[in-house]
């Protein structure tokens, strides 16, 4: 069976707030254990095919189009892993369905489905705007139950999603971008992305969730978003060299074909949903087969992208 069947299972959960609340407890336990085990930077293994999915923002039809490509058997066998780059909620018509589908997949395939935190899940760090997810819950469950469920989601899920995933010699995946504040200062990847492994610094987490690349030889500019920074080419060059990766995979920015390259093909942006309020006519997701020695060449030549179109 292909993975899109998970989408149909969630209506049973979201139609009953008591069922939903008990599922949220379970997601919270699983995510908390993983956070204890791996911390904020999830280590990945090679000899695996990775699928990277960019922003979904509540578009359940497009999530279904992604999941249709993959079978449960393949996910179970461990040779396929799905990495979602964050921004599951806000803006779309089925924000809760998107989130719960992904979490149900996470429960079933805990080590093979990786859900990173987007800035729209980093509500306790900086509140994004628009943030219409609480209103979606209130209109569905009425005010007191809606707010109760919202608080449970923030507490049990959003706060426990990791910030990045890393495979040495291959890639680093995160939602927004590369921090500029710890550039050239950090000794290891965790302190680069978190400030300190033991005491994460809020400003650096904001950068991971909010930054965008800019084609510049300068290191950093303030971001027009009002949170985070724009990171230039020197940052990408230092990170890829220092932490031994070929590619930075991120979401966060809509792009016309669903993907774009920056910094000489070293930074890939993925945006995996189509439809308002965004203008992109195509969404894209990325497949990297790490058993293939030349995977980076396929990415550069755009052969590794898969597309989401209105008619597919
Ligand atoms: Mn974003």
C-alpha cells in the first residue's frame, strides 16, 4: 500500500477531540524520547534514499501527491527515509490534517520519518505572521477545546521537533538557513546551530528557522522578514567545508518551479505545495540516493527533483 492511505486515516482522529488529545500524548512521548536520544540535530546514515519535502502549509492534497510515490514496504525496510523540512501549518485549508498525517507516519516509522521544525512550528521562539492555525482549531472545536488542543500541540509536538538533520559527507537539512552569528566561531555543528549544545541560544535558533540565502559575497544582511538574517556565500562555503557536506537542503521560501539553487548549487530550497496565497505553479520535492556515488551531480543537473502540479 502506498503512504497516501495515511491521509485517510486522520479523519477518525481529528473528528473526536478526546481521541486527538490522546494521540497528542503519544506523539509527545515519542518526540521527547527522540530529542533525548539525538538532541536537536538528528544524525542520519548513508546507504539510504532520502526524500526531502519542503513547506506544505496545510495543503493536504499536495502532501498526498508526495506520499503516493512511496510504499509502506519501502519505508519499513529502512532503505527509504522521508525528511520533512517544516512549515506544516498556517495558511492552507487542512493544517491539522497535514500535521496529524505526518505525526501518524512518525509513530509508525519513527526512525524513517524525520519531521524538522519550521518557523511556523517555532511559535514559542518567534511567533510567525500570519499564524492562523489557532483560529483553525477554534473554528473546528470551539474556543475552549480549540485552545486546549492548540496548547497541547505546541507543548507536545512543536516544542519537541528537532532543528536539523545531518549526514556527514552528504548534506545538512534545516528549515530556514545557516546562522551568521556563530559563523567561524563554532567548533562543532551542534554549537554552530544551537549556540551551545547544553544551553541553546535563542537568537541562533531564530536564524536556523528564519534565515534565507542571498547571492552576495558579504556574510550577512538583516532580513526583510523582520526575524533572522540573509546569509551570503561565505557562510555556505565555510559550513560545507567545516562540517563536510556537499549540500544544504532547506525550505521556507516559495519558488516558481518549487525549487531553486543558491551559492553555486550548494543551497537547495524546496517548496512542496501549490496554490494560494503563493504564486508558484509547481511544487517540488527532492530524492537523494546516497548509495549512488554521483548523487550530487544528479541534484546539480536537476534530475533528482520530483514535481507537484495541479493536474497530477
Ligand atoms: Mn518558513
